[in-house]
C-alpha cells in the first residue's frame, strides 16, 4: 500500500491511467493521468501510506482524504479545481480532479520571490512588490495555474 508500489502506466479501476508524478505532499502524490473512458487529461491524487503505520492511523488518513474530496466537490469557482471522482483501489482512496497546467506556487515564489497582494482583498494572487506574507497556497496555485495555461 505504500506510494513506492505505484508506477507510471498503471490503470486505476479500469479507467484512469497514471502518466507521471506532478506533485507530492504530506498526504500523497499527485499524478498526471488520463480518463480513458472520456479521453481527457486528469490529475489523480494518491494517498501515501507508510508500511509501518498502525491501522488506526491509516483509517484517519483515509477519512481525511475523503473529507477533502467531499469538501472540494461541494465548491464551484473558477479558482478551485473540480473534483471529478473518488475511487477505491489497493484499499485506499484516489481523488480524480481537473488537471490544471501551469506553474506551482512554489515555482512562482522561486522565480519571483515573496510578493505582496495588490488591489482588492480578493486579488491576493496578483503580484506587485515584495512582502512577507503567508498563504496555504491552495487558492493561489489554482489561480496562477489557470492564468498561465
């Protein structure tokens, strides 16, 4: 069940083919993939489970990932990635989402440095001048990715 067992080219639940990893975080890895039924590109989030994790902790991770998918699926906004599906494979959930091409927030920060939001409170991802600010990155990543695609 660990993340190392997953490989490019693998077909998840007979429908979603993994192409290449495009991101990794505390809960898992995100793959670029293809929905073979609808012939469209997708992002597929894989839950990472350490082989030494006790069953109770695995249940907590699974519940957290499902809660994340359900929460995101309730939202509809141009700056929020759409959740298409949640499937079960290898005893763990996989979230299938809209694939948004573009720079990550990390790439943007490396290239341009920390920036101060400009304009209205809703324009936090428009870059103007250096400012030491914090963000979770979720909304800025989606917005900046959409702007560069």
